[in-house]
C-alpha cells in the first residue's frame, strides 16, 4: 500500500515528476561521467607500462611519470645481471619529441621509445610485425591510435603510401604501425631503435637511460629479485615490481596533479546537486499533501508508515532518474572515447555503484523532507 500510495502521489503532479527525473538523470550523468574520466585517467596512464615486458623495473628517483622520465646511468641496470634469478635486462630510452604533421606540417608533441630491436620489449599489436624495420637508419613505427592531429598516418600507411616527415627537425620515415593508445599525458607515440633514438636526441648519451627492464627467470621470486637489486642499487634510483611501478604512475596522476582531484570533486558535486533536487521535489510534495498525511495519522497510521511512503517515493525517483542518466552516459562514453582516443568503458560494476549511490542520495533527501511529516499533529492541520 505504501508503494502504491507513494507512486500515485508522484504521478499526480506529472510536471513535477518530469522535473525530478530530469534533475536526477543530470546528477547521474555527472557522476558517471566524472567516474568514467577518473577511470580513464588511471587506465590510460599505465598503457605503456602494461605493454612493456618486465617483472622488475629501475627508474630514477626523480622520475614522476614515464612520459617525463629523468635519465640515470645504465650501470644501475647492468649491475642487476649479477643478481641470482635475473634472466635478462633491457635498457629503454623515453622522451617527448616534436612530430611534424606530414600533411599540414604543424608540430605536435608525441612520446617516443627507443629500444634494442633484438629485445622483446613492447608487447603491442604490430610491434613484432614491423620492429625489424627500425634497424634501418631513421625509420620509426607510428602508434596507429595517436590523436588525429598528427595526421592520417595509419590510413595512409595501410593504403601503401610512403610517409616521410620530421621528428625533432630530423627526417624520418614511417616503417610500420603499432597500437598502444593515448593518455592524459601522451597524444601520440613512436617506437624506434636505440640508435635512431639517439640520432633524434643528439644531446642524449647512450649510457643515460630512462627505464631499466628486468625479466626474472622462471621459478624465481620477483620480490626476492627486487630486494636483491634494490640492495645493490644506490639511492638515486627506485627498484619496483610491475604492480608497484604502475601504482606509482597512477598515484602521480591522482594525487599530484589537479586532474584527479577535479574528477573526484565532480562526483561529490553531482551527488550534492542530485540530493538538493530530490529534497526540493519531496519537500514540495510533502507540503502539498500535509492534509492527506494528517488524515492518515488521525486514522491511526504510524509515523513509520507515513515515513515509508516518502522513502518509497525517493527510491522510485532514484530508479526513474537513473535509467535515462545511464542511457545518456552510454552514448556519451562512446562519443568521448572516439573524440579523445581515451579508454572510456562503462562496466556494470560502476553502474551498480552509481545506482546504489543514487538510491542513497534520494533516501537521504527523503529523510530530510519527512521531518515535517514526523512533527505533524493532525489537530494543527484541521
């Protein structure tokens, strides 16, 4: 009876119900989009770290994130070869370069990796197919998932067109494609050999690397190898396992940069906006139906029953507002993902969390709105 009564009261004022649903849908959309951006920030920040082949990594203690790595001596890496359980090591050079769009000649920043082509360093589509080509002088592989401002490189290459442009004012040829993707700090990517990398960055020294990759022998303990390498390494470098390095990268974007705080704050704002809208709607509904609530209490219905009517209204509003908000976000996720090349996915777990959050938001608003009903005395109304 409480559910039926709550629904009948809501649909009696159709305009007010529509406004409430629209307001909650807006709040749901805001919350889901902010959570989506936050997840995209975390997922995209470790795209390269997920694709690199390593168990333990060495980075400079001054490195904040991979795209802005600080070089350190390669001796730190080769010292690890003497540690029991280490199978192989690979030096990696990483830096930002200036790519000239081959069509409109506009300069764009991109992220570059220099590796030994003989090492299986990057596990990404296209790398094994084309990596031997970077042994040639001034040949690079282009990330096909780079932002479109870099030019239609992937389409032109697949069509068989030769692509020659400049990186850091040096002429290079695109010898193949690979796929990793963009992030909030990376607009596009190039992969080349360590020799070509040093030609593109002539001020760099071969013995100064940006990332050291260590692969552990089968059966050896990754943590034990990490600890042994860490004991040998001086204090100017960090020795981290794969999960530790990825977590450090994500922590930088979430805690050090303002972007993570903005997305988290957006979730709070969405919750507050939705709560205010629901409170106003329910408070107005309660005020309009005070005589009816007074009649129920005069007939012997308890405060609990009357309160349950209001809470049921809040839950109904939560569900009705969540569904259109979810539909809008599913469409927006696709649009934003296509426009930015960032990972935008809407897993069911996130939808369930936001539904629970929306229900709690509406229930809290309902609790505040029914204070007037709880204090209601039928004698005062009549």
